[in-house]
């Protein structure tokens, strides 16, 4: 696959897998308001995925559209970061995952909305408005749980500790990222780290939470080295297309 197509694919896979993961909360969230909030975030993520995966298929030039890329690839062909495929755990772990990822996406799409490639810029400009809300919602819940009861604080601490090892991969750069920047489509993700740290640390301070201890970075998602969790997620997400190939409705 062309490196620019790979870049679009990664963006789409991130949003698709997180959207699928969040959809698992539908009907199971701790309150109706939260249920609706998580469902809406999931829909936003799937919408972003549709745009980026359709673009990846167009750039690839092999006749695959977004649906084909979403439902007819095997687990090792997915290029999402490891953070988004992690299990929901309890509500605090879901919020911790969303907190880290949404602030990353907010910074990424703010920058991408100004790139020369109008296809990437247009998707990013729309997505930037959505993920700004996602980041605000997640931050509010980090503060409420962290500065709440002893139980909620302990769960928030545990949730952050679980997801923290996956944060470094968000900012890792490789040849596909460099090629996308050269082509006027990509963003230097490594340059976003300082702003991300500042945003995250400010919320943690308000939540009376300590920044988790540094973990050895867990990486590999961008090159198809995934955790066991992704295979289980895809078996559910892709079941219908696998059972009835080419079916339409």
C-alpha cells in the first residue's frame, strides 16, 4: 500500500477500533447520560473512520472502499495504535483511555486541518470540533472521579496506570509519517507531545491525581503487532460480513 494510503489507514483504524470499543457500553453505562455520551463519541469515531478509510481505499487504488477495509482485513493488517484496542474495564479505565486519546486527537486534528492536502484537511477540520468535546467530557470525568470518593479515586488511579504504557506510541514517528508530512498531508506527532503533556498534567492536578509512574512503552500496533484483545473485538465486529460475504441491506 502507498505510504500516504497507509497514513490514512492508520487514522481510520484508530477511530474505527475505538468507536467499536465504546459501542460495547451501549445499554451498560452507569447512567443514561453517560450511556448517551459514550454512544455519541462512538458514532463520531466511526464517522471519522468512514472518511479516512474511504480515502485510504481511494489512494490505494485497488477497488476497496471503507467497508472492505473495515470488515475484510485480518487482525495483523490493522494499523491502529494499541491504546484504542484495550478492553473497556470499568468505567474509570474507559475514561482514562478516552482522556489520553482524545487530547492526542484534538491536537492532531487541529494541526491537520491546516495541511496542504485538502482531503486530509477537510476531514480533520470536521473531526477537530468533535474530539474537542470528547476531550472536555473525558477531562471532566477524570476530575470527578479523581477528586471524588476514595473508591472513585482508586479506580481512576488504576485506570490511568493501565493505559499509560500505551501513550508513547501515539507520538512515535516512522517513514509513513515522514512521507505524509512531505506530501502535505501529515503532522509531526512527536511535536505534539509537549502540548499533550501540559493538557494532561493540568487536568490531573485539578483531579488531585499524580501522574502515573513512567512505564516501558508498549508499541507495535502501527505495524500489525496487536494484543489479543483486537482479535476478539474483530471477531464480533466483522462477523456479519464474514458469514455473508458481499451481503447488502
